[in-house]
């Protein structure tokens, strides 16, 4: 499995207007919400929430 990200929430919102911005997978993926920005190690960014999308449903 290939890691995609990090992707900031404002980037997801920008995609509503500009669909050329890459998006995370819509299914079979996991996501992590953090308090601080991070590049390589999300643990140092104060994780707030971990979730997953385990089916083929487009519910992200």
C-alpha cells in the first residue's frame, strides 16, 4: 500500500473548486487528524483522531 499525504483539510476544501488537486483514496484507507503540521512523523504532531474507510463506500 502506498502512503498518500499529508493532506491538509484546506486542501480538501480547495478541491471542491479545483479538481486538479490530488485527493486521498475514497475507500480502503486510513486517516489521521493532528493538531500540528507534519511531514515524516505524525506522532510528533499531536494526533487527535485516527479513522479508517474499510469498504468500497465513498464516505470520506
